[in-house]
């Protein structure tokens, strides 16, 4: 019996499942950071009687999410390694 042709394994950088995982992880990470910032800002508003804490929390969460996403992409691509 002849050997069946086998496709070569994809290099790790070309694996579509790894890329899909990265994109999904980025979305979840950003949503969690913004949601957590909104929640903390709302708690701050409730305790202090202010009206702008939730907005500050969303902005801080967005900045934290973007920073975390940049770090994740650098780790994924291998950038920043000597």
C-alpha cells in the first residue's frame, strides 16, 4: 500500500488557530479591562455622590486594556527579544 500524501505541519507563525486565539484573547482582555474600570468607577460614584467616576474608570480601563494588548501582541510576535 502506498503512503498517503501528508501535508507538512504549518510553522507556528502561520497557524490560523493560534492567530484566532490571539484575536479572541485581545477582545476578551479589552472588554474585561473596560468593564472592570466601569464597575470600579460606578462604585466610586455611589460612595462619593459624583457623576463622572464611571467615565474615568472606563478611560483608565481602556488605557490598561490597550497596554495589555500591546504586551500580548509583543509576546505573540516575539518583538522586544534581543
